[in-house]
C-alpha cells in the first residue's frame, strides 16, 4: 500500500520524518487510493507504480501550489483543490479502509474522513469509539 502525505504551510517544529520535513498542515491518506489531476488528466496516481521511490521522484516534480479548498465528491471520496488548477482526489474503500482522508493541523488537531463521516479530534491522544 502506498499512502500519500502532502505538506502545506511553514515547516513544522517536529523532527524531520523520512525524507522531508513535515509542514504545519499535512493532508493525505494511509492506504486509500489517490490521484493528482489537472484539467481532467491524471498526472500521478497511487497505481502508477509499486516502486515507492519512483512515485516519490515523480511527485517531487509536481508543483502543487497552495491549498485552496476541500470538496466532498461522494460518500467515500474527497478532492483537495489547489490554487494552480491541480486537484488531489482521495478514494476510500468502504469495505476495508479505516480512513479515506486525513488532515494533521497545527496544535495537534486531527481531521478524519471515513465511513463514519467527518470527525475532528486530537492527534496526540488515543481516540475512543
């Protein structure tokens, strides 16, 4: 499975993770399908390669611009609209995914979209059912 995490805003004060510094706003998914689109054309998608390095290299060449808005497309799909015309679409699997889309926000706020709908909580403490 190849999730995706896209950082926006200033660099976080948290230590560097993997191959990049996290940003104050991190939007993504752990296991759901995703694709980056421009004018209806798919620029990059989870299924383009099983090689994480190849996906990371291609993603590094894409200018994501700035976050503009979030749009719920269906019961299990969300689109993040960017200010340069690109969109990042996230598709959850209603039979298996824990979450379809998430946002790590400043001050340990966490937003999640899943089969339970939209939920907001803290990212630094366990969630109760």
